[in-house]
C-alpha cells in the first residue's frame, strides 16, 4: 500500500516509463515478427507476402489478413530439423547451466568468505573479461583449442596425451566456450545472495551442534536458492538462443536453434520461417519464466 | 558428542596444574565455569585482557560494560566462536577452549536471534535436537515442551518472518534451551525489544532461569537490566574485568570512579584526606576530607584501609537531601553533618522521583534525586531557589582509583 502512495501525483507517470519501454521495444517489434511468421515467402522486397499497405483501403487490408496462415508453424512441427534443433538447444542449455552451477557456486562461496577488502578485487576479476569484446574472446579460444594450440601443447608437455587432441568443432569446445562466457552471470547473483547471508545464522547452526558440512547443506544452501534460481535463469535463457559460440566452436553436424534461425534468415532468405522459429523460441522461454514467477509469487503469499 | 572427553584434559590433570592454589584440589570446589587469565587479541588490540572469573552452577551472571569493552568477545569465546590467545576456559574442570562450537555443551541466544528464516518455529527449535541424534519421538516431545515453556502454542508452523519481535525472542530462547545446555549464553537478549516488553521479558527470563536451574550468562550494556536480573555482575572496561559483585554491592561499593560513574549516577569530589585529629565529634570513626568543590566532607571510615591521601568522595544523588534551611534538628538527622549550600539550576520531574541540579557556591554542580512520596509535594524546589544539601558520613564512599 505504501508503494502505491509513493507513486501518487505526478510521480505516478514515472511508473509508465517501463511499460512504454516494453511496448516500444518489445511488443511492437514482436508484432512485426509475429506478422511475418504468418506470411509466405516471396521473391520481393520485403521478401514475404502479404504486405499491409494502409493507403490501399480497407478491402486490401482485409484481403491481406485473409492471406495470413499458420503454414510455417506446421512446417516447424513436421520437419525434424527444427524439432531436433530445439531439443539440442534445450540439452545444451541445461548441461551448460548445470556445469556453470557446479563451477560458479564454489567460486561465489569462496568470494563471499574472503575478507571484505578482497571481495571487491575478486568481483573486479570476475568482471574484467567483459572489457574485451566477446567475439575476440571466443576467437582466442579457437586459438587455444586448435590443433597446435595452447591446450594441446600443455597436455603434450605434461604427457597427459601423446597425440594432439581434436578440440575444435566438437561439443567439448562449445561447452568450454559457453561456460567461460557465462560464468560471470552465474557467479554474480550467487555471490550477491551468499555475501548478504547473516554470519550469525552459520554460528547459530554450529552452536546447535551442526558440523560445518551440515551447516552448509542445512542453512547456507537452502538460503542461497534464490541466487541459484537467478543465476540459472540468467544463463539458461541466453544459452538457449546462443548462436555465436556453437557456430564458431561446435561441429556442424547438429545445430542449435539460433543457428537454424540464422540459416533460414540469411542463407535460405526465408524470413517467414525464421520468424516462426523465433516466435516458438520465445514461447519456449516465456513458459518456464512464467512458471518461475508464479512459484515465487506463491512463496511470497505463503510467507504473508 | 557433547560429553566426549577426547580434546579436553580430565579434571584431575587440570587441578594438578602447578602453581595452583590448594583449594582447587577437592572436586567439590571446582566451579562450573572457570575462566582463567584469558586473553584475546585482534591485530594489536587486546579485546579481552587477562580475565579470570569463576561462575557457579545455577548462577545468573551478567557481563556489563560499554560497547567495545570485550564482553561480547568473552561470551563468544565461551560459545567457541573465538579461540583465546592465552588462558584456559574450564567447564567442570575440563579445558574447552579448543573445542569447536558444535562440540560444547553450551548454547547461545544471539542478539538478533539468528533464527533460520527458511525453517518453521518447530524446525528451528528441533534443529539442535536433530543434530544431537535424538529419536523423532523424543524430538517431538521436547519441542512441545519448549513451546509450552516459552508460551508459543499455536505458532509452531510459522516462519520467523511471520512473528513479532517478542515471539522471535521466545523462539530463539526455546531453540537455545532445547538441548538442555549446561550454560546458556545470552547476547544482549532484550536489546531488540521495546521498553514495556523488555521489562516483562526480564521477569520471565528470571523465572525461567530459577525454574530450570540452568546457568545463564548474559551480556548487556544496560545496567538496569543487569541489576534487575543477575545474581552477580562482572563489569568490564577496555578488555579488563574491573569488578565482580552482587548488584547492591556494585552500586553501593563500586571499586573505582569509573564503575561508580558507569553504574548509576554519582557525585564525585576530588579531595585530600586530612591527618587524623583527636576525635572532636567522634561518634563513629570517620575521615575528614578537604575537597576543592565541596569544602570539608566527613566520611565514614571505609572497611578496607585507605592507602592514598588523594581520593574521591562519591555520593549517590538519592542520598543527598535538599531543604530550605538544612535538616530538621532531630535524632534521625543528627548524623547529617555534611552540609552544602547552593542554588537549584535544573529540576527534572520523572514521576516517581524528581532530580535536581544544585550549583554550589564553589561553582560545582551537585545532583540530588528525591522520591515524590506525597501527592501534593510541599518539598518541591524550583529553579534559582537557594537550598541546603545535606548527607551523612555513611552516605559517602571513598574511591582511590
């Protein structure tokens, strides 16, 4: 109720800004994409039909509406290529998120336990890679992973392998690239929840007879779950639509949905199918998000 | 787990420590808790400086001091959150200084309660019992018992967020008591409650302690709280234990000027003890002290011999009476031979009593507080009124430090 009072009077218009932003930069473009996904490809400029022309009168617009169809969506369901791409994206995103969690959690935990003056430095070290362009960093990985690259040289020097390992154009390379790129997005929300945890809670657990391991699993971990959720979503969603990393590091035998979309758009010049792929991807992303939001809301209400 | 002797030494060895006085030899003389010359440093800062203290079974002990005096650090060493740099902490004669918190038969109630926010009231209280490996039926019985003890019936399923401050405090208390600790440590247990609730909770804590017979050690900066609840009070300042005494003794016979000023209000006058003369008015042995601000003050001879000549005379405000023309000459007032004149500069009416500030002719300010015993008070004084302040030699304390 107090939140409502804050937005009384002229200040209330401030609350419109995010809605305006959403409408202008999400809903309107999404409307265009949705419309294109219902169109048919054509050798024209723009490369699809029908085109709405408001100057040609009501009858023409009505005809254009009638020309819209769900054919592209039928194609997505009927052709294995698309279903497999979606599945692969899901698997890659899920596996990557799991690996990120397994690496990110201990790192964030260690960071939160550093002396305060070191925490800032550790945070900087996590963020510093962002100062270099993402593409350059991925190209650097190509260098490291290639036949006579740094990784193989080290493995050979340590006599772990006797022959250079093929890294590039494999799923391993892709997972290395994804985990490397998204690690900060996993660490930062985890660190935020772990750092603000009241140390007295851990002392209380110890005081009540819990060993350090028990304290972790009974107190620290359950209380860090919001951070785990945030980090997982922050990684899972963009990885699901990832294009650059699989394109540069993975093999070409199986595609993620981002790559399929790119192919349809730029190679096949089939804008309507590409648009349909994008719309379905969005629906796939919104569903878990909405579910997560509902769960959180229910928890909040239960707590009240 | 709690009575595992692996890391501590058996009592006989602790007693056989060389250089220890003989009275420790008998097992019956071992106090429940002995803090022996404990030192804790943080960097170059001595948070706790050679503190030695015995606390008996069933005692309600308060560690009192201003913030930063080391009382919380001492408590945390008892709980096991800090390890002493020097000295020993003996529980029943066993050195527990090196034991981890979860290995000690000691529980703590935290200042902000530190309730687990993701667990219900019941699970918070059961937490320690589960860790002790108690069977489920035993846990259920004990939890129900604790909930009844702190009167939280009906709130078992609530989460800490859904409780009021007073309810949280009770859950914290129940959780800390559930394991039946030998010693319950309470870190500022009432600091987060409002004044009314604090007073009723004080009484409940005292009743609970008497009923359970558990040793309570409470850390507080609030002298009223310590005086009300504790059997004995240890006053700490700058890491040192300055005095350990019963509340009354602490108030009426503080060991130093600092304690006199910290515990309650006090009037202090610096002065010099005059050489003894053949007792002129001699009714009781008394010292004559010449002070700069209050002239000559007659003081009852302290029980312990005074070794210095430069001392302070300390008088509690409620021992100083005011009247317009001095005490009525009757038998009761025959002892009131200390008289000072001045002008009332400040009157503070506090309901039960009124405090006065009297500017003496020497310029010093004297504080007096008088109980408002009559509803229509004929003895009320107003500002800029000239009064005589008087008190007996027995009302005065001689402080050397």
